[in-house]
């Protein structure tokens, strides 16, 4: 258990519940921001016109590759951040 979680355990139950709720809201907000950024970036990069109701094969392939790259990059950044964060946590 890291120091932050230990600090939460020392809070009164009501305050702990508020903090957990705030953390949950931040996680949802960040997930939505990432999703919106992904959609906007891949749409702008891949969709060239509005000829049809659906994407053509080339656009569909482009969107798939773009989304895959974006998610892999985000995952790699998250993992690296977690590694750096673990390294910065030292004994009390």
C-alpha cells in the first residue's frame, strides 16, 4: 500500500468517502477526455469527406490504426508514469 492510500485510511469515514468519490470523478473525467481526444484526432486525421453515411474502407483502416496507436501510446505513457511514481515514493 502506498503512502497516499495509507493517508486515506487515517481520515474519518465521511472524509474518506468524499475523497474516494472525488478520485472516482477525476478518473471518469480523465477517461472521457482521453476518449474525446482520441475520437477528434483520428476523425480529423482519417475522414476526408462526407460522401457516404459510413466510412469507406481506407478511412475505416486509418481510424482503426490511429486508435490503436493512440491507445498503445497512452498505455505506455501511463506505465512509465507509474514506474516514475513508484521510484519517487521512498520510505518514511
